[in-house]
């Protein structure tokens, strides 16, 4: 996914935390626009030192986005955006 946004842009996300520690992003806000997540195409987790992150590739029906949830502080970051083909 090619970066079309500044890496590490903090965003507000509504997510459902399901039993078994599954996280499902529902929508996120960027530039005062709410993007409804219509599909999560891929998710994975990684760890750098004591910082564990969960990554999501999601679509709002118009573009693909990579969102990262930082477990240590509960923050969300928009890492990348790519126009849908």
C-alpha cells in the first residue's frame, strides 16, 4: 500500500472490542470527515520492545486505509491511504 498520508497521523476511531480480545474498527475520523469501515481486508499484530500494535487494512468503499491500534496507550494512527481501484 503506497503512502498517501503523513505516516503516523493520529485519528479518532470507534471500535468494538469483542470477547476473546478481537478488535473491530467501525469508523474513523479524518479532517472532520467520518469514514465508515465497510470491510476489514486484513489484520495483523506486531511488537517493538514493549509496544504491541494491532494493524488493520480497512475500506470505506472509496479507498483503503491502514489503521494501527497501540495497545499501550489506546491510541489509533492512520498509517497509509490508497485510492480504491
